[in-house]
C-alpha cells in the first residue's frame, strides 16, 4: 500500500507530540528529585537539639520602645549653683542670641477641653514693676522648693522631639535659655522679671546644649514649678499648662503628671488645689 504525503504528516505529528509529552514527563521527575535533594540537604544542616527555643518556641517580641523614666528628683535643683560658662565667646554669643529671640506668637489661646482657657500675656501678672526694664530674676534667688508641680510631655514619635522644632515651640511660649542650661519662663515674654517655671530635659542630666541643637533630640521634657516660688503661683501654673499643651499639640506629644499618668482635667484641678493648700499653710505659719 502506497503511503501518501498526508499520512506521512500525520505520523510525523504523532511522533513530535509523543516526544514533547515524554520530555515534559522526564523534566517533572527530574525536578522533583532535585527539589527533594535540596530540601533534604537543607534540613540536614539544622541542629539536632529538639529543645531549641529558636526552633520550637513561640516568636519573641522585643519591646524596643521604653517610656523615659521621669522623676522629679532627677530635675535640676533650683538652688543648685550655676555652671560656669566654659565655651568660647562666639558660642556664648550664639546662646545669648537664642535666649533673647522674640517669640512669633504673643498669646496662647488654646481650645482644650481640659480646664478653662487662658493666655500667657504679661498682663496676667499685675505688677507695676513689670516691663522691659524689669530686672531678670536668678533662679538662685528663689528659696528652696518645698513642693514641685511637674508636667511632662512625652513624644509619641520614636525619634523624639527634634531640637530646632522644640526650641522654636518653647520660644513662642516665652521660655528663655538660662541658668543651669535649662529653659525658664519669666514674668515678661522678653525674659524679664521673676521666674515662673522652668523646663528641663527628661533625659539625665536634664540639660540642653544650644550649640548642638540642630542634632539634638529627646524623648520627653518636663515643666516644673516650685513652691514657694512666683508671687502668683496659680497664674504661673496656668501659663505652664498652656506651654505644655502647646508643645504636645504641635509636636505630637502626650501630657503626663508627676505619677507618669495621663494628665487629665481632674489632675490639673488637683494641682491647683495643691497650690491653694500650700498658700494656706504658708499664711498660717506667718501668723
């Protein structure tokens, strides 16, 4: 029987298809063998200790974010001697210029649910001696504090408060860099008059270095007011609360009290009652 062209094409097609199927079957078997060999070889390198905590134990979660340990005993003492300036005159000039920089915001009208609203204007402290010519009070002129009211602001960002942003914020609130290498709020926004309260770094030793402020960062800062202290402690406390709130709102911070609990309206009122009670005891002792 004579085979035509059509029959030859059919036969060749069958042979090609069979070859393709055979080649695919061979590759599948070969791949499984290599995969099995690789798995066996990798498993053979594992340690034989069945009790290894790294293999059988639950995954361990490392808590790398630790809240700074804030303690009012770590705050700079208001009666401590002033550290002598050891920097060259050019560095002292840089510090002085930052300390007297005028704020960009005179009033702090903060709409916060915790407590009444108030401002940090100079006329909150009625005194005929207030003004640009009023002398600046040294922290060493204040008596030793018998009681300290502390409000801490902890940064919610892991990177902490950046130096330039922190400096700009507190200058707007009227704080000025001064004795003990910390910031102080005087009666006048220009930095004159008696010290109302101060702000320290929450990280020991609690100081700031204005020469490296561009590279500076801190996880938290602490505002503190000592009693006895300013002549109008309740007004001074309200200004301190305003400065702390402004910092927390603008730089993503969280307010804490001296027990490291969240600062609430009740806590603020409790602070005010402590001031009233302290003034009552002081008045009783004078009689």
